[in-house]
C-alpha cells in the first residue's frame, strides 16, 4: 500500500494532550500521511497548539472545527472525513499517543475489504500528569521503562506494547463488532462512503463507534485485529458525562436488530442539496 493515509484526531479542549499526540505523530517513521484534527468546539487554545505543529507533522495538518453544542463526536468525525485527502483513514483520539511505527504498522496491515481495530494501554492519572507536566515522550520508551511503570501501577497492562506476527489469527474476529473502538481504528475511505460515515444522530457520549462498526460489517467489510501491533498510549481523563448513554444504547439496539447499512445522518448530510457520496461496489 503506497497511498496517502489520513489520521483523523478527535479533540475537545485538551490542548496539553493534543500537543503530545501531535508530537508523537511528528515522530513517525512513515511520513506519507496527513493529520486532520476533528475539533468538537474547543477554544482558541487548541487552535494555537495546532498552529505550532504546522509543517512538522506528515504532509499536511488541517484543523476542522464545529461550534460547541454538546458532545457531537460522530458529526465532527464526519466533517474531518470530508476534509481528508487520503484513501485510508486512521481514527485516533486526541489523548492517545502513537508510537513511532504506528503509521507504518497500520499501512502493513491495510487490506481491501477489511478494517483494522487496534488496542491501547491506559496510563494512570499520576503518570499522565507527569508526562504532560514534564513533556515526557513515553511513545519512545523501551520495554524496561514500561515494565517499571507496570510495577509502579502507572499503566494497566504491558501486552499492547508487544509486536507479535499473528498472521491468520488477526482474522478470528472478522464478524464481531463488540470490543472495537474508534480511538484506534483504520478504515478505507471507500468503505466510509459505503456506510455514509458515522451517524450524527448519536449525541452525548457512547455507542456511536459501535453503530459504525455494526454497519461496516453489514456492508461486507470484515474486521482485522491490530492487537500486538498497533497499540496506543491512552492518557488518563475524567469520565465523560454519560447522561445520554441509555438513549444511545437504545439506538444501537435498533441498528443491530435492523438491516441498515447507511447512517441516518452521515457524510451525505454535510453535502450541498442534491449531492451524494460515492458508494463503493
């Protein structure tokens, strides 16, 4: 695969974490990528951080912003997709640091007809505070340093740091949607168009990524496991407001029980009247 990759980084008013994420992307061994920051209504401080990284991250750094009207992650991701130039999109949260081979490994795993789900290591509140305060670069730490952090309780596990050649084992969960998260997820742009992206009918925290995975599988796109290859370092954050979770779980249950492939309010909702997204296949 020798094509441009778009890394879509979701953020909201956490400029210290975003600065660390962009730094980690600036250190990638594979440089043939762009970054589109999907900003769900942050203040000017976030824009200022992004400006400091222009010209230093991949081939292009774009900032896509929407007005702050509550948690609208699905919609801002769709807006970022529309602005992306790549044929392959990697979704990354704005508090997930990428190790130096992150893009290179995702490129190796990319395969037409498949999306790739990655995993993560959770950093403790104390370690996260230290990393951000002292501007440490844990994405470059060796295994011995991580082993010490595991012993101190700074991380929840070591397994996501390992690189194992799983081969056909990466296809064992090809029809399963549970456990897949959009904080580390790679999808072909053609397949994003096929399902009309994320469903902006979801508002508030929760389940919009599961809805998206369910519809991808229903469209015939299969799941490939990026475990033991693409693990990211997830900085600690306070739990999000989950007041809309019950309603979102109801929407997800309806999608699972239906045969719907395309989003109710997806990429096409952002197009001018009469225009349509291209459906692959």
